[in-house]
């Protein structure tokens, strides 16, 4: 085998390997959502927060169990050295309110995780459709460059034959330059959209090696404004989280007030024999601890609990008002998006008819390459706007579902 033939074979081998390496994996919307829910660090943060809250509940309940300790005094003193066991008997609801508060906080963190999941799903949907939309725009810009190049070639030919002045060539050059700038911007927006999707999916690879599934399907569903508001106020996890926080703040307030009451406890101790004690001693008794003065700390806790309760109630009212306003705006956006689809669909149909006619005329040598390029550019632009309208409509549907608390979970593939 000659050296030249060997080089050709090696080039083909590495070329095929590169082609296989660059082959993109298909990615549906549900798959993207599933990857995002599995990998996004916001889920890990929510899980850790829930575990912290669970530990808080266990810590609050620990006072219900016997508190056992031992003490050794050196030099050895029998009355002070031994094993001691204290058991809470009754504290007028102080501990029970603290436990209730911690349980409510735990529920709040669980609803916060649901909120994080819903946000990730919505962000993935928006990023996915944005990638598809920007891809169509970038393809349309490529067609526009071809049209501008054909226009420039035509203008240069006409100028050489004396049919047009130099200014027409200059205009064509400027139009081509503007088209290239638009194509660069479109490609940049496309790459940014892919980065955003890659980020929400928490993909650590340097390249986005996925092929997204393009679709003209519409998520058309009837939505009534009043029904959407009622659904949202009853389903949004943010509201449920704030309601749980309100329960926790109210329990904290009750616990703060109970600190003014005495605490009844039982004590059991076994004391060793030694100096001050002739024989080992086993004692059992009941005690009452009265709080008298602690530097106004209990008063401060009550005021703090009252303020936190007022704050949570205000946040709850503000969130409800924001949700209602958001849903009203989304209904208007949805109506606009639907009308936009109808308009762009008719425009695309007209551009498609023009393209078919231009192709037929070009085959019959009755149309120039410039006319064909213009028809192709017009159709690509119209198609990009139509697809963008469809994706914007689906994004608005997803936003409305998120606003009403009806986020769809990804289906198994």
C-alpha cells in the first residue's frame, strides 16, 4: 500500500470517528424535564432543607424523653457524684407548641420543594421551546444571506452592463452586511438558548450534544379566568408553604407565651457513697421550676413571634394578590399568542405558495435565481415566525399551568 493511500484511509477513519462522535442524541421535552428534575441542584438543596427540618422536629420532641446524665466530682464527693435522670411532666404546652411549629416548618419545606420542581419544569419548557424557536430564526437568517448574495451578484452584473448606477451595488453590499450581522446575532441567541437549557438540565459537558424534537403541536386547552384563579388559590405550593409557616409562627407565639408558666418535672438520682454521704443514695422526687426574671428575654420572644406572624400573614396576602394579577395577565397573553398563530399561519401559507410557484418558474427557466432565493428567504422567515408563535403559545400555556398549580409531570419514555 502506498503512503498516499494510507493517508487517505487514515483520514477516512478519523473522519468517520469524528462524525460518530458528533452524532447528536434526540431529546424530547419530557426527557429534558426528567433530566432537569434529576440533576438540577435546586432539588438537592430542597432535599437537604427537608432533612434539616426533620432533624428540627426530632430535636423539639427530644424533651419528651428522659434526660440522663452523670457527674463525677474530684476530689470525690458522694452527694454530688452519681447518675441523674430528669423527666418532663408538664410545661403547660410549651414543648407541644414547639413541636407543632417544627412540624409546620417541615411541611413548609416540603411545599418549597414542590415549588422548586414546578419552577424547574417551567424553566425547562421555556428553554426547550426557546432553543427550537431560535434555531428557526437562525435558519431564516441563513436564507436571507443567500438572498442578499444573489441580489449583490445581480446588482454587480447590471452595473457592469451599465443598467444600474454604482449606488445600487453599494446598497446590495450594505444589505448583505446587515444580513450577516443579523445572522451572527441569531446564531448567538441560538447558542445562548442552548446554554440556558444545558444549565437548567445541569449538564456538565462542555458541548450540548442533543437534537431537540421540533413539533407544530399545540397544547390547546380551554381556560376560564375565574376557574384559573380558584384553582391557583387552592393549589399553588407557595401558598401552602406560607399557610404552613403561618401555623408555625402561631405555634411559636403560643410557645413564647408559655415560657411565663412554670415547668413540672420529675427527678431520679443515684448518688455514690463518699465524702458527705455514708451510704449510696437513691432519690426520687417531683419539682417545679418557676421562671422569675431573665432580662426581659421572654418578652422579646413574644414580640418577635408576633412580628413574624404578622409578616407571614402579610406575605400570604401579597402572594395571593400577585398570583391573581399574574393569572389575569397570562390569560391576556394567551389570547394574544393564539391570535398571533392565526396571523403567522396565513402568512406562512402565502409564502409557501409563492415558493412553490417560484420553484416551478425556476425549473421552466422563467424565474431567476434571485427570485427563487427571495421566495425561499420569505418562506423561511414566515415559517420561523409561525413556529415561534406556536412555541410562545405553548410557553404561555405552561406558565398558566404553573400559575394555577397544574404543572404536568414528565411522561415515561
